[in-house]
């Protein structure tokens, strides 16, 4: 099996056409088809299936495509590392909006300082989306809030976040104490992310256990817009302390939720160690170290390290 065959195969799958792939690769279609046939012969299985509009991967081809992506990326990283004589390559990292607001910039700065030749691709999305992207090899690692059923990944507890009731100081019905329980939120208009969001799952489970149905007046999945609505007095929200990291201007009340079950775990998830490139391993270690430093320095509101 040759590396160029893997590149040819990846290009065909990406474009869904032998002719277009051949044109982009600068080879004739017959030569490209011959290399794909040789690859299938070596593997003793069909990787591509012809359709009326082009070609699509078979089940075997889809499985091979995922691993071929990693193989080609690692080969490219190895070449670049040899040329530069130091650790280099590419790594893709995913974080949820509240996480990236605290961790994103310090992580980028640490990577730039420690590994200037590693090209970083940072993705901001919901935790569920990030889990899917790791599963399809679009991400090397991510900070997730839940990761059930992904036994092939490398998973490590990172930290735990306390949740806060956040709203305007002058909002009617806002609890007056230093802490609040979910039972005290009954009737309070809440603005929360929708059900696919990992935080909403934590809250729904906690409300159900306490038999205190929340008064959800709006669902907003974008953190910036959600916090804008809270600042405008349209409702309060329940979020980790990281949600206010980027806010300026009008201050908001932040009341810790006292219920012991209302916590959000943060997990550091990545491809398995045998699949993760040297650049990915370096980024994973750096991300964990930066998160620990932020918590210990008091720069991650409401967060405690797992080992504490």
C-alpha cells in the first residue's frame, strides 16, 4: 500500500467523482482508477461504489476513509517535523462556548509558546456536536460534559463546575440569599439552552429529581445572545461561572446553586493514544495543564479540579 493511493482515495471520496479527483490531482482518470483498483485488490474488498452521479464509499470504504485520514495527516506531520527538526504538525481542538471563553485564549497562548510549529485549529460548538466530530475524526480532542458509550476514546476527568443563578440585580423574584436552591427558582422566568445542550440535560435531571418544574420562558443555544437577553432583564439563567467571562458593562447577580447534584463535569476527550498524533498528545497535555493553572489561580469561576 502506497501513501499516494491513500491520498487518491481520500480525494475521490471528498469530491465524489473520479474525473474531478483526477483533475485536482493532476493525473489522468484511467491512472487514478487503476491505483484505486490496486488498493481494493490489496485489501480484498470494494471501497467505492459507482452511482448515477459519481462514486460513494461502501461501508468498508467509509471505515477505511476514517483511518486513511489519520494516516495521511500523521505522515504529513512526520515530514514537517523532520524538516523542522522539532515537534510540528496540526491539531484540532473543540470547546463549548462557555469553556472557550475562559480556556480558549490561554490555551492558544500556551501552545504558541511551547509548540510554535504546531498549527492549531480551534472549534467552538455544543458539547454534543463536539462528541460527534471526534467520532468522525474531525477533531483530535475536546472538552466535553458527557461522553457515554465512547469506549475507544481516551477520557480523563478534568474539572467540575458549580452552576450559578445569573440575572439582573433588580429582577423581581431573584433569591436574596448568598446561595439558592432549585426549589426557590419556581416561577422565576428562566432563559436556558435547548434540550440537546449538555447543560440543559444536567438541569432537567436536577429539576426532575426535586420535582420542581422550571418556568422556561425562552430557549437560546448561543451563549452570547442568551446572556444579552439576561442582561436585558428578559429572564434569569443557570450557567457555569465561565458564562460571564466575556461580559462587560452592566453587572449581573451570580448566586451559587446550593443543590449538590447541580454540577457540570468537564471531561478531556481525545482519540485513543495509538491514533493521536504527537502534536495531538502535546496539545492534550498542554490543555490539561492550562486548565489546572486557571482553576488554581482563581480565574475559572466556580471550578474545582477533579483531584481536589
